[in-house]
């Protein structure tokens, strides 16, 4: 069971409502080939709107 700081500076237990099963992936994980272009675009957009 995990713990986290509560609003009073103490610790509270974090209860999970269920346990996640093991996931079977019959293919290898890959990154989207457009990832770097999307990051550049997102950072430029955030800078444009003063959200950086």
C-alpha cells in the first residue's frame, strides 16, 4: 500500500479500488515517428500563449 502526504503534513494511505492485471503486448513498444515535431510545435504554441 502506498502513502502520500495529506494537507496537514501527515501521511495518508492511498487505497487502490482494484489490482491491475498483467498486460500482454504481442508487439514491441514504439515511439510515434512524429514525436519530436509534436514537441517542437507544442512548445512553440505554449510560448506563443505565454504558457511556458
